[in-house]
């Protein structure tokens, strides 16, 4: 390991993640605008993004806060939305687990979708990299995205504060969630999970404090897991029959 290879890994991470700025920028801008619409000032909106740094969890928490949901329910709902990060961390541990504690703590904070996806592909491809190069690459994947997210949040909060109440942007939030969900429906099990959660959420919407959101999410995850097992078993039986 040399300083030059570590720097090269970091800059490669930045280059690979550059296209994601086109996604994180608009979503950060949208969050800032909606935060201003919800009554948060620029400092509060910025602190929100700094503390959470997870788009889907931030949108979920913001919506629940607007509906005067108890803090405990807001926290549980945001954590439920972000449960996938725990699986990301488990997958990254074999590659980054040997890094110093402070680096692992920073990596945990910066573990988001694009950083995980890019890093796993590169780590599997570059067997010659050590922990230092891997960590440098991982940090590089956030070198542009994280600043872009924060800058967009601040810009959105500033712009949102000047938008008249008559031009409310409440309708944008469900559209944003639809835009995030769409690309995730990559397998039949994902589709089953999505439609199960939708079906359960309709009657569960009558529950107080938006508890229906958590119940619908759990129902969707369980249905998706069962569907995945069923599809795997069916594939195995088909292969056995053909063999």
C-alpha cells in the first residue's frame, strides 16, 4: 500500500459516483423546499440532513412531523425505512472491518445506496486492494454526493422559504416516494412486497399516529421474503425436472 494508490482509489470513487450527483442534487433540493414548507428554517433543515443523511428516512420523518406524530413513532418509522443499511453494513464488513474505529464510524455515517453499490462492485473486482484502498474508494464515492446533498438542502430551504403558501408543494412528497420506489422493483419478490404493503396500508391508514405505515412495511417485508423463498423453490424444482 502506498499513498499514491490510496489517492488513486479515492479519486476513482469520486469519478464513479459523479453521475449520482444528478440524483442527489434534485432530491436534496426537494427536501429543503418541503422542509421550509413544513416550517423548518434553513439551520434546522441543514441540521436535519447532517444528522440523518438518508433521503428516504428524511422524507418519512418530515411527513410524520407535519402530521404531529409522536417523536417515538417518527424515530421508529425512519429507522424502519432505513433497515436496508444494516444489511449494507453486514456486506461491507469483510472488506472494511479491518479499518481503524474512527474510519469505520465515518463509513457507517456515509453508508448510502450509491456508496454501497459502487463499493461492492469495485471491491469484488479489485482483489489486490487492501483495507486502506477500499476505505479510500468508499469515502471517494461520497466526495461529491454528500456535499451536493447538503448544498441542495440549503438551497431548497432558502428557496422554499420564499414560496407563497398558496403554491403549496405537499403533492410533491408522494411523487418523490414513487420515484424512489420505481427503480427498486427489480424482481417478482420486490413487486409482491410493494403491492402487499400498498394493500395493507389502505385499511391500516385508520390507525392513529401513522402506525399503519410501520405495519404495512412489516407486512410487505414478510410477503417479499416468503415470495423470494417460493420463487427459489420453484426455480429449483424446474431445474431438477429439466436435469
